[in-house]
C-alpha cells in the first residue's frame, strides 16, 4: 500500500494515477520541494518578535490610557457639575456640551483606529453620552 501525496488516499503499490484525485503519484508535490526552516522558533522568540513588532507599530505614544478619551470624560463631568452648580447661559452650555461630544468622538476614533494609542474607549463613549444628554437639556431650553 502507498498513500497519494496530494489527497492521502490509500492506493495499491502499482497504481500510478490516484483513483481519488486523478493526479500522478510518481510526481512529488510542489509544497514538499520548498525548503523548511531548519529550526522552529521557541515560544520566547515568538513573544519577543511579536513584542518588537507591536512596539515598532507605535508612533511614539505610550500604551496605556488614551489622553483624549480621558480628557473628554473629565470635560463631560466638569460641564455637568459646573452646569448644575452655576447656571451656564444656554448658548455657552450648548457650546461646551457640543465640544465634549466632539472630544469624545475623537477619543473613540483614536482609540479604535490606533490600538497603540491606548485604552479608554469606554471613557470616550461615556463622554459622548453625557455630552449628548447635556445638549438635549440645553436644546430644550433653547426651544422654549
């Protein structure tokens, strides 16, 4: 018995063409002619290589918390606290909350599009939600 090198069908020793795939079993497959690596990399080498590749992909920014996402969240908190403690004029309130939404969206985009920019997607989403709620509140005041 022999095995077809292409489809692994068991064949009689005298069969030249495979009964399953129809290929010539005397021809060596292309993939067996390509040189194989002499040594398989160790797990440590794989980890080191992937760490080097990920740090090479960073654009000088440190991985960690995305500053823009955190700033947008803090701005949303500040606008909410100061907006309730000291009454903003309606136009200023709309402007501040619109800026918070813009910062939050920029933080979301930056965090999602460049993983090296760090984490903080949740902070950016919270800022967009809080800013939108503020816009709705001040927008109702503008309508009245």
